[in-house]
């Protein structure tokens, strides 16, 4: 069962979607019209220099782009990522979106970054879905703050196992006003999913909920200490502080 429900209304009206799609196609077409025929870059070795990226398998081009991006060779990574993105590679679309958002190897372009991130998110990329959720949660990257849409995109990423999305969605359900999306039980389930995979923030939050009794159950100092301990071992400052406080209280009552 999904931890978030799809909004009943359309996320955007029909024509702005069409306009944005056409704009992205035109932008990509213009970009590729001026792409040079590149030579292969390390770490991938080929026997001959391809005439164009279209002759390469899409996933191979994407892998080269990812490798160059990891090496911080941004300018060299761009044409590979664009070639894969043009052919529907969602992870490359997401990486290009982040590069244009942060100005890595290119001039920062918020509109293009947002368009690429949305295309990647619609294509099923969990990281793009997560960042789109953050944009709607925080009202950044040129989008209006909308917690319903934030929950929707976080939910899609959470279903794919992205622990940051599970944590953020759990916090949204925890912090929402009563009658406007608040759901302590669903929040605890999501936080536990993230915490069980090692998310320190989720481990700390569960500790606080057990300590205060404001979660889905009564206060439990033992459970609080357990979750604080997991987060504290990862260097979480607040977890370390509250764990020391619990230990001092336990010693005083012996």
C-alpha cells in the first residue's frame, strides 16, 4: 500500500505542460545542432572514434557521462549526458538538472534545471522525484510551495527505497496540522523504514518520539536510548546530547 495518495486534481493544467515540453525539445535540438563529434574519454576505452553519439548504446554513453561527472570533469561530461538524456535516460536527465541548478561546468539555469528534473522525475528517477519534492516543500527553484505535491513526489521516491525521501515524507506527515495531512502512524512507519537503513536523522527523530511519547505510541525511555544510540554512533550531535541526558537520568534513579 502506498504511503501517499496521488492528488485527485491534475498537477498542472494541460497547456503549460505542452508548452514546457515543446520548449525543452527546442532547447535540446538547438543544443545538439552545435555539438562537436567528440573523442572517447577515459575510463571507457573504444577501438575507434564514433562519428556521433547516436552510434553508441544509450546506457554506455550515460555511463561515460556519469564517470566524468564523478571525476568532476564537468565540461567533458556534458555532451555524453545530453546524448543519453535526449534518448530518454532519466538518470542523465537528473544529473544534467543538478549541473544546471548548481552551475557545474555550465552557467546556472534554474528554468532548464527545473525542466530536466521534472522530465527525469516523470521518467521514474527516484533522486529527481526527491529533489522535486524538496522544491515543492521549500518553494525553491522557481516553484510555489505546495506540501500536497511535495508529499506526492516524496512518496514516489520513497516507494523506490530512497531513504532521504522516506525521512522527509515521514516528517511531513508528523508536522502537518491536524486535519491537513497529519498522520503519526504513517509518519512512524516511514521514519522506521529510513532508520532501519541507517538514516541518522530518522533514528534521532524516532528517539525523540519515544522519549516524549508524541509518536504513534507511549513514551519509552529504553526505546529512545536505543535509537539515540544508533544515531549517536554516526556522529549525530543532538542524539549524543539526548543520550547523555537519558543516561544521567537513569543513573540518578538507581
